[in-house]
């Protein structure tokens, strides 16, 4: 986190409905610290963009309250919230030069021309476009246009920057490059950023914390590493990173260590999340990199038939069919160390119990 611990943005029991029946955002409670980079991550229709638009003032909350720096935004117009916005489609004026586009927020605020030129020059250098001020947006690449949009959001020193899928229209290589540039700019400036994406890689790469949205509410909010290592719900486990998921029956509960039976009757062990009674069917998740092929006896959990080996350069993915019909995938860094791996052969699979999670809800 780049800033202190002071609360900068706060959602208090915020709800949004468009039809009076279905909640697009449901009882959202969230605080964002000053200088923090928080990403709203989730699938389409999960409520992440609606939450951002309410914060920007482009949507009105049905109930609840949104505060910026302790001030309620209920009666504050969007242009008076001192927020910088960056959109996926850049939203640049085609008839203006790059410099004129960046200067626009300053001109509407009545900043003198000399100061406008000075600020525009500084921010152009910051986004590595110092020589492009006289060009039109149509003369720039997609990545350069997105840098112009970012510069325009930074030029008036906003208290908060909101980014709505800003890299979605770019190719992967450029997207990866701009992710790091935005991350470095955040570290340099210390401004509060709230970023919306459905791309988990962006969320994990850039953020201080990630809020995972689904069905209008936050399923979990945590640092990227905590979110990946300790998902709180089956949805988070499946949406953030890859996961093998299947259903098992709880046969014993000892604290947070559960013993389960697979659909084929194999005794399994996992970390239990929540409170659960014996006999209940629960979803179980284990990541491909935690699935061990031909493990030692104390880690052996199931037997499965190898169906496919897929070479990925730095690793190989092995796809197995379990005895009850599910497909599970193991990510193996050095497959040659496992010995022969003939397609169609059944072999043991396992994991450390602490790397497997079973969810009560």
C-alpha cells in the first residue's frame, strides 16, 4: 500500500437496482485507504462496474452512502468529485491534438494557459510521450492512446483515479507492459486507484488488494497472494487462478482438518472452510500446481487415468480422468523426473492436505 491508513473511499451498505426487484449491487460495504490500489475483479454482470460508476457519480445508488475523504457524495455532481477517469475506449477527442486532449480538464477548470502547458509537458514526459504532443489520436497506436487517456486523468492532480477495463482493447504483450507502467506510476505518485477488470492476471499483478465480485456482492477482498492461496468460497477458488473442483462427502471433522470421501470412496484430507457436519456433500478445490503425480504414500489420495500430456514450454499439463468421471489437471515443472507417463495408464495422485480446501458454503 502506497499511502497511509486513512480511509479515502467508503461504501456504506450501498445497494443498486434498476428494476426495483433485482439488486445489481447488494449491500456493499467497503473501505479503501488513501494511496491504495484496489481492483474490482469479477465476471460480466457481477456488480463491479456499477459500483465504480456509482463512485464516479455516473450512476445513483438506490440506498446506502458513498463517501470520499469523509464527505458524502450523495449530492455531489460527477465533475465536482475531483476524480480522474480512464476508460477502455480511451474517450479522446479526435479533432484535438494529444496536448489539447490532456489539457482539456485544466481548461474547463480555468487553469491559466501557461500553467496548462507546463503541466501537460510534465505529464507527457511521465507517460513517455514527450515528443507526441502535436499529434492527433488517430496517429497513435492503441497503447499510446491509452497513455494519453492516463495522462489526461493525472494532469489535474485528482484525489482518486478510477479505471474501467482500461487495457481490455489491447493485445496481450502491450497489456502486460502497461500493467507494469500503471503499477509503477501508482508507486511513484501515491494516488488512490480503483481499477475494474475481469482479467485475474491484471488484478494479481497490479493491486494492493483485490475485491472479487459475484452476483452484486464482494465474495472476498484480500491481497493478491492471500486471495490466491486462501480462497474463501468455491467461486473465488474457481475464478482466481486455475482449480480442480469436485464434490466429496464429509466423513470426519477435526478442527479445520476434514476427512472426506470422494465419489469413488477414496479417503481424502483437506482444510475445511466454515462449519460443517458429517455426511454433508461439499465442493473441494486443489490447484493444478499442488496436485502431485505418484506421491509418497502419506500424500496419496486418489487414482486416475492419464488422458493427455500438453507441453507448455516451462511446464507440462497432465490431464487425468478420475474414477468417478471428473477431469483433473496437474501442472508439472519437470515431467521427466516422474519416469514413464504412458497415456491411458492409471496412477496415484495426491496433495498436501493444507493445499486442498473444502467449503461448507
